[in-house]
C-alpha cells in the first residue's frame, strides 16, 4: 500500500464543495452528480512563461463514464502592455 491508499478523505468531498459554491453549484445538474462523485482531487499548475495561465487537473477514481484517470483544462490569460 502506498500513502495515498492509506489516507481516506471525505466521501464525495468535491461534489459537495462544488454544489455549495454559488457560481458552480448553480451549473451542476443531476446527471453531472454521478460523474462528480468520482472526482478525488483537483490540482492547479501555474504557467510561469508566456502564454501565462494555468492548467486545472481533475483526478477521478475508476468509473463507468470514461477511462482517463485525469482530465485537464488549460486557460491562457491575455495581458495588456
């Protein structure tokens, strides 16, 4: 067993956290909840070179919806001179 296997978190933590956030909670529909119950962690990687921005990494447990363990979304920020 590795350390991650030994640490137990709050069941469905990310689903509940998102549902309790005003802006995000309003967008979660009933059919989203089955997928979000498998969300185990969210991490952010900041880009320190141009184009500046960040990448969100969504870590999921094994599920019947998709085979990827990690889904990512990258945002590039525009800056004015």
